[in-house]
C-alpha cells in the first residue's frame, strides 16, 4: 500500500517536492499545505507547474493532522524566519503519527549535537506518535554526507575531504535572504547573520560530524574562517535591485573538522553576487554554480555536480529539486525506521523510485 504524504510549503523546494511525491511509485500525494491565501484551493499540480493532480491546497494544517490518515509530511516551509511556528508544526506532525522529512530544522541534522531541550521535545513527540524525522537537502545534505562517503571508497590514504559550494547568488530568488541574512549589498564593517561563527556551526558542523562518524574518524574540534570582498562596481540584479560598489560582493568561508589536530574535513563556500568579484577565488567549471567534492589521497579525486531542472531553471532550481528528491525518496525508509531523529547513517542506500513521467506544463 502506498504511503499517504502531505507536502507542507510550496516554495522553491516545495514545488519540486510535490512533483517528486507524485512521481514516486510507493507514495500518494494526499494533501498540500500553503500559507499564501492566493494559493488556497488551487490544484497541487498547478502550484508545482505540472498537469492537474487532483489535490487542492489547504491553509489549515492543524485540521489536516486532526483528520488523521497521513503516513508522512514533507515539510519545506521556512524555519529561519518563523522558528516558533515551524517547530510547532513539526511537533504537531510527529505527535499525530506523521513521519517528517524536511530541509529545515538544521539543529536536527545531527541529533548528538542538537540543543538538549529541543531534542527532548522532538524525541517525546516521536515517542507519542511512533514517528521519525529526517532532515537533509543538498548543502547541508547529500553533497556533504552520502556523496563524499561514497567517493571515499575509491581513495586510499585519505588525507582531506573538501566539499565546496561555488555559487552566484544573483540567481537565487530570495531577495530578503540575499540582502538581510547573507549580507550582499551590506556594509563590510557589519557581519551578516549567516556568517557569524554560531550560524556557520549550527548549519554545517552537523555535516562534518556525520561525515567523520561515517569515515570512522570522529571530529575532535570545529573551527571557522570567513573572508569578504567588496563590489568594485554598482550592480543591478533583476528582481533584487541595485547593489552598490563598496558593499559586500563576495564571501568565502570554511568550516573545518579537525581529527587528531589535522583539518581532515572542510566545508567551503565561495559565494558572489557579481561574477567579476573576487576573481582569484574558485569558479565553477561551467555555468554559475556547482557543488564539488575534492578528496586528497591516492588518487586525488575531483567530482563536480551541476543540477538542471526544466521547471526550475538555473543552478538554484536544480539544487532545490535534488534536495526535494533526496528527502522524498527517503520517505519509505524513514517510515520503516524506529521512532526518533534520524541521520543518513541510520538509513540504507536510498535509490530513486520514480514512475513514468507525468505531463508537464512549464511556467
């Protein structure tokens, strides 16, 4: 019997999540939850850019859970700008017996390092509903855990694992995040929220610890490093307005996992709003964005990943679609797992399980 699944949120990850559920032979799209009143009552397929799917969007998540009958929820609504509401949604889903997969809830990426009070409340909800939660995506997510772990099996004498995201954020359709969270267009004497040591550790330290555990070389200590560069010209970005010369135009950070005093594991981001900024920093081998894993050993191994999605153009679209596919494809294994907070190390190999393509209507 197919698992009945709700997709909660229809933004950049929610749209491809709807398509991924609809294409999965073991899943049934049972509901879609939206926050925007203009989306209420619309067909899920219309919201996702495909043909009709026969499921109408609702704004009443509480009523949906009260009706019961859901096996799982794909939660893609933001937890950054509305943490109290998002964590309330998560606990309600778990208590109602709905397993949850999500790209939000970064503290749950690695439960051993999650805040104790948060972990207690989530585990209590899992026990009450006999449910599980799995948080992943692309970065943080599969490009930092299962991909380097798989590749490490083809390298001897492993001395460093470096996971890179190299991306032009002029393509990222989230103006508020680009300006106010990441800091593009802001003064260089003010560190934006995402680049504080606390934020870098919250999002990416769990990935280092999962990777270290998977390699059998646990991380002893984590350190961070941030560099920033100014724009050298005024720049107009469609949909986001003007970014003035002298403001933040590029940043590069590393989150390093030290094993026995050596930085064995490194997560590196090189992020620009203008492709001409910081020309001495790495660029994608093609296009304007990629993820790359570099393993130093015998041999040195370089693997670069580009995502493309016909309905979600640009590197961000391909990345978001792969993040959605990762958590949706994990659903059968998450539903079968023991109750609790799961990591990739608790799950088997997750293959794709789509059925024949459905008719699409690009935006």
